[in-house]
C-alpha cells in the first residue's frame, strides 16, 4: 500500500499531536516568521540527479511472482512415483544385511512410522533418500545401502549394509506452470508475454520515477534546511510540542500499565530526563522544518484550492486503500489532509526551482 508521497513525517506529526487533543500554542500562524527564520535562496539549490535503472532481473522478478502465485501443491496419486523435491510421508524398517560386529544378519535395527520430509533435503544417511526415488505411493518398496565407514551419527552402524523396507504413505509436489502466451492470457489482462513484459517495464519505470522524485525532493529539502538560518525559536511553540509528545507517551505508557518513567526505562533504557532531552532535540528539529516550510509558503503564497483538495484527497484515498474521500477524512481529518497536500505542492515547487546536475561516472545509481 502506498503512503502519502512526500509529507508522511509531517502527517504523522500532525496525527500524533491531534491524538492528544492538539494545542493552539503549536500554531505558527500567530508568528511573524520573518523575525525567526531566514530561508536559504532555494532558487540556487543544486543537487545531483538520482538514477534508478529498471533491469531485466526486475522484470523477471515480477514474472516469477506471477508464476509462484499460480503454482499449486498437488498430492500424488496412489500409482505415481516420487521424485526429488517431493514432500513425502514414509514408514520404514531397516534390517542388517550380513554379519557385522554387534549385529546379526536380518536383524531389525531401526523403524519409524509416518516420518515427513522433503526428498533430497539431506536429513538422512547418504543413499537413503536416493533409494526412495521411484517408489510408488502406497506400495512397499525395498532398497539396500551401505553406511560409510566414517559414519559418526551412530558409530555402531559405520560400514554396515542395510536393507530398508519402505512405504510412502503420502507424497505431494509443486506443479509450476509454464510461462507461455497462453499462461499470460489466462492470468493477466494481456494476450502475449511481450505485451505483459512491456506493461511490467512501464509500471516499474513509473515506480522508479516516483522514487527518484522522492529522493531528489529529500535532497533539495535537506539543503534548504542546512542553508537556512534560524534566528530564534518561539519558545511557547517548542514547549507546547514537547508537552504534547510527552502527553502522548504518558497516555500510551498508562495504557500498558506503566508510569512514563517505568515505560521509558523498560522499553528504551532512558531516564525521564534523558527522554525529555532527546524529545526537545527532536522537537527543535521538527520546529525548524516547520518554520522554514511555512515561511516559504508565506513568501510564495502557496495554498491548496478546493479543486486541488478534491483531486489530491481522492488520490490519497485510492493510494492508501480507503474506499472514499469521506472515509479518508473520517480517519485523518480534513486539516491533516490539507496539510499533507500543502507539503506535497510546496516540495514539488522547490524541486522545480532547484538545479539538478547530471550523475558523474564516478557516482553510483540508487538501488
């Protein structure tokens, strides 16, 4: 399932704050952000292009997934022979063949009932599983093997010859369909392998393009944040954010039967003071992002129109598995959705403003 494209972190932050009731003190709209932040010149941001190549192996992986989806496990009929790779259930008895130290000819030395294993998995002495190849399901079957002289699982059996009387009581194997035009026509919306593989390529290239956009937006944003200057932080906003997050953790801990201190010690190995120090650092970083973001929105006059909201919310609903925009709104709330759309629109605007430099031969493509 796809998530919100670019602003998932902002979205989750908003949800987290909303979960404990929200706080007007976290609203930056009451502040003149020009007094608090000097935004980098985002028209001069340069990043290196991200390259994601779709390979033949990628296409083959999709084909293999389709084949696996229609691979069936089939029980062998009573007159069919077992082969390597079959999952079998066997009952067997082993008898000494000849005179050996500690054993007499014909002596029963081992027997098992309804043992399950995969033929060829290597769980038995050399020769035992090979001896089963060709056994017919439901019929008694005999073969002879000689234990190796250096057999260590049971040194008493080293070097002996044994006859095994075996009945395969059940066996099954995978039936893997052949990848053909007929198979493609039956199980996809395409008539031939060539058409299906062209569709796979187009789909993977579209996904790669989306991933490239995400990577490049991340690079642009990180540079803008790095090159922007925070003059000061609104203390009331920072304190409110810390308080909101602390309340969330406290409520969660109490739901599990802990105090906040007990939960932090048990789960994270933190003292409450260490937790608050870490939380303040993370909130400061988040606040910095938000201040820069809203200052850019303010400078550029970026907003989400009603038509953009309708289109974007519908895409969000479809991409995230909701049956309708109403269901999406019931889960997240319209304000959170608008916030996420605003991030999407702004980040795409910033990417469009940036200069994307070609990848040099010494640099590698993204995986």
